[in-house]
């Protein structure tokens, strides 16, 4: 569960201060899939940073799985990121000199998990994203879509409670983007991981059950997308 | 071509895919598979069109079957279908955003908050449609049949909705700039 209560985030001070997030409140239930939409500079990524404990709120409270981020010590917030939050970025951020499986295993290795267990969990994560056949490849020999799948496996390998996906389709073509979104949705359904997606593409935001639209750091609109909306006739048939 | 023509040729097309003959119920199911939920057909409509096609000699009832009427396409029907496929589509471009434009034309500055709320409502409806189109795309992937054309229809619908949403965002921004009004959250 992720809960924002009256959260604001101001960068800088005085006349040059920028209010990146402005009095934001919402509550994302465990296992759900939400999307944040809005123009660039609307504060979407800052919301993810606040959840991951990468930056503290200027006011208000951010609670992740019941714990107030602002009250965590630096090691506690690092542990939250290592164990509970998987991050997926537009730029994949795979280490080029490591193979796909080594990249996926990295969070576990850094955490001191025994190699045998690392191997098993990496294999499982790669299977989940359908990349087992590319385990020994280096990122440069993978397509953009494949690299993102590996990055998703790396996020999954820690068995996170939350996946934060920041424009995960931004560097992919439409088909590649759709495949990545399908995968994220599948992971959400199969593992009950909570997903918060940041995107400016409405087609991808619509994968979510709920879409928040931010403008200038403020919640402009909160949209619930029912699974069965009224039958549509988009004029395709005339 | 929402009604008469579209459905007539859709049914004729599906009958033509069944050289061994097909009855009304199977026809409805196949139509739904081919066309997804883009066309909602009911049995009354289907049987009416089938009767009409039979009267015109485009399809015929097969002999020797049980109580159910089983149809197959005739030579005449096939020729008609071929002609239809090769004739340029008659769909005129859809009139765009007329209703909202008229509202904007006559709304006063004092009504802007309401207009912006209406736009938000519209945006939510479009997002729901995208959500449903996504679900439909996943559904056809699991069907044991070629859903190439359904996929194309979904692509087209998504493109239309995306364009509408872009326009709505643009309208919202510009109205706010012009009137300084704020849409409610």
C-alpha cells in the first residue's frame, strides 16, 4: 500500500523555489495497478522518487507499506529500495559489461545472497519475462524491448511489493512498448505486486485500473477505469 | 455504413468463409470473433439480413439438414462480395468535435469551470475506452483464429481516441490560459 497525505515537494527556496508536487493525496491499495499521467514537468517522476525514499517530502506524509518514509533512517530507506521496491526506467540502466543474468542477479549479489539462491531466483525472474534463452547475452546484443524485459526481471528478482515504472516504454517503438506493458500487467496479475506507472501516453496509462492526471504538481483529475465500461461504438463501423 | 450495408457484407463474408454451410447461431459467434465488439449484433438483426440475402439469391439454404437453416454463399453472392471488396470505401470522414466546439463558442467565461469539468468527464470516458480496447486486444490474442483485421480495427480506434485526448488536453490548457479558470480535481 502507498499512501500520500497532503504531500508537497519544493526544490530550492526563496523566489527560485519550484513546487514540484503540490498538496497531493491518494491511497494505492496493495496489488493494484495505477498510472500517473501528465505533461513533462508535472511532477510525475518526483512522486516515484518520494515513494522510493530517494527524496523526502517538504510537507505531508508518504507511507509505504504502513511506514512513514520521513521517519526512516538512511539505511532503512536503502533497505526499502533493496527489498521492497523494484524500479524500471526508460533507459533500462543495465550494466553493459555484465550478461543479462548477471544484471538480473546484481541486486541479490549486492545484498549478500548466496550464489546458489541467486542462480535459482535469476532463472525464475528471466522465465517470467520470457528471456531465459538470452540469459548469457550482453545488453548490446539485445534489442531495446529485450533489454527492458531484462530490466523488469532485475526489478522482479527481489520479489518486490511495489514496482515503480518511469516511462518504461519511452525508448521503445509502439509494438515493443506494448509488449513491455503487457508484461508489466501480467506480472501485476500473477504476483499481486503493486504497480505505479508514469507515462505520458494515454494508451499505456489506460492499462491501469486508475489514472491520476497531474498538472504543475497538482492532482488535476482522478480517473477510475472500469473493466466493463458501456459498450463502445467509436464510429469504426460508421 | 453502420447498418444495412456493413452488416450485410459482414454476414455475406462470414458465410463465404464456410463452404460447408453455416447456421445463424454459428454465424453470430464467428462475426463476433472477426469483428470483436465493434459491431454488436443480435439474432433478430442477423436473421433479417439472412432472409434478405436469401431473397436476393446471394445465399441459399442447404438441403437435407435438420430443423436449423444452414446457409452457403451462391455464385451471385460471391460476385457481389468481390465487387464490394474492390469498391473504394464510401465512409465520409467523421465530423470532428462539433458538439464541444459549439458549447465552447457560446459558453461565457463564468461557465468555464463547468466546461472544463465537462472536458474532464469526456477525457475519463475516452480513457475507459482505451482500457477496454486494451482488454479486447488481449482477448483476441487468446482466440484460436486469425484476428488480424480485428487488431487493425483496434489500432484504428486507439489512434482516434489518442487524437481526441490530445485535443482535449490542448483545449484544457488553452482555456485555462485564456480564462484563468481551473478544472476541479
